[in-house]
C-alpha cells in the first residue's frame, strides 16, 4: 500500500452572492479546474484537466444560478485511483446559503507535503447532499477517467437559437480534425485590422489558444467543452473576460462577457464576434476600449457610425423577430444661455424594426442659435436585417457589417421595448 499522508490540504472558498428575485431552479452554469485564479473577478487562469506533480494548488471555480436561502453547498476532492483506496475523499467543505441569488464558489486543494500521487482525481459538487456535477482531472500525466453519471450541465444564458452545429471542413488542414472540433485558425477583418483566433482542442475537451490582432494586441484563450460549446476565459496582463464560443456552419460565434461586480458573467456587457475559419472575410464584432481590466482590443462602434467589414452570411430567422417591432430612438443634446443668447443642439439616431427580421436606420440633428437654425437628416431607407437570439439582437447591415444589441426591457407578453447598443439606450418612448 502506498505511504501517502495528505498534509496541509486546505479548501479555500470565496462565496459571493448577488440578489436576483424570482429565481426558482438551481443550476450550475460552469465548472472550471485551473492552475490559479486572478482577481478581481475570481477569473480562472490556466484552465486544464491535467496537472503536473509539482502543482502547488488545484483550483475549482463553480458558478451557480438560482440559489435559495438555506441550501447547503459542498465541494469534495476525490482520489479516483491515485492511492490503493479507490474513490478516496481527500477533503470536503460545506457552506449554507444565506441569501437567495446567484453565486460563485472557489475551492482550492493544496499539494501534500510529500507531493501529489500520480493518478486520476475528481472534484464533486453537491447541493443539499445531492450530487449535481463533477469534473475529472489527472496529476502526473495519467489518463483522465470517465465522468460520473451526473455530467456538467450546459452553461446558462447561451442564446438558445444558436445551437452548436457540425462544422464542415472549409479548407484542408495539416492534420484532419473531427467536423465538430474547435481546432483551427479563425479570422475577422475590420477596416484593415485583422483579428486572428487560434484554437486547439484536445481529447479531454480542453480548448486552448490565443487571440491576436495586427495592432499588437495579444490575449490568451483557455476553456473547456460543455454541451458542445466552448466556455472559458480570455485574458492578458491587464485583466480578463469570459467567453462562449459556438460553431455555426463555417462560422465561429465568439461572445466575450465581462465579469460583473459579483465576479459572475454580466451578459449586459457582452460583445459577439463572428469569425470565419480558414481566413475568409467575415463581419466584425464590437469590443471595448483597450488597456482596461476586462477590456477588449478595439473600440466599439455606434449605430450611427459607418458600418465596417463584410458579412459571411446571415442566419435564418429565429422566430422571435416579431417581438421586436416599431421605431426605436436614441436622443442626445445640449443647450446654453448667456447674455441673452441661446444655443441648443440635439441629435437622434433611430432604427425601425418591421417585426419580420428587416430594419431601416438613420439619424437626425438640429441646431438652434442666435445666428439661426439648421436641421440635418441622414438619407433615409438604409436597410438591414436583424435576428433576435434570446436577449441579443444581431444586426446585419446591407454592406455586410454586423452589430449586436442587448435587450434592456422586455414586456410580460415578450415584446421588446428598450435596447442597449454600445452603451446607448434605444427606446420606443424616446421617439416621441
């Protein structure tokens, strides 16, 4: 029998809750095993299922929605076959939920004094003593054992109308990959700036790679497969964001989501990029200003700005387009009064949605002052198409460019009455 003493094995848990009334069902949205955790935001770093024998700690970050006050959460670390006693529970910790809402649980297991025994391990997560999910990993190069009967559920809040699909090979590859593999090189061309996303998927379902731009930006991408989608983190030395990637034909829909104040993905601050495998041109996405924690490498583009790039295809209607109908406006303005002189400026950007997946857009501006007044209206009738995907509205302009708006207010009957686009509010009421 192996002489193994698990000393200095501690479990550190950071549990943050944000109150969301009305949530009824508990759901694990993601489980990440990683080498370390980056603050702020408790972002998993170096996501992997294979750890070296000298790893100082093994971390697990569990994101849970729909927690109810009084629930008991438990994380347990299990040696599957690293010692002679099979399925030996190394350590576990429990916590009682104090407030209903959504939360994040961070567990870490420290290396024993005599080092890690090589073999297969498992992290188990329980709610009220009921097994909810587990994640297997190995130490010292051992093959990862199959998961238990309670698999990791798919991540929540993914657009339900954009399911992962089998992707055909668009170009010959040096080594043929399965049709549903994320392995490959993807590009996005925007006004002469090229984003390149390189991904490598291994047999254990890890998806690793990099996101670079011709302007010098470099980001690391680390994730795992969950129900056909790749989920994980994208980060540099300045900070990180979450990502969710879906294969859709020849396209890769890559959504970057900033962490909120509670460290969970904040879907109101997300941007979707549409990459094409093998270097073909595609529609651009939007990103936040560079150099900020959780930032993206390119500035956003407003609805009134010239659209960018070219489009590689528009998906079929989702069936939800009827919920978005009518004229939506964004208004901005200023005024001043001094020594009997008055001046004022106002600008309105608008979009009209027909409820069937088509829209037109334009802008109006007016100036009034002591020297007279001026009114300017952009040529009307600029057209595009839109697709409603859950709480996201994909905008496809006639020249092939693309934008993404987020649903801000939805009525009880499903109608959308307010949108957020690049930080600006567009609402039916603002057109009055």
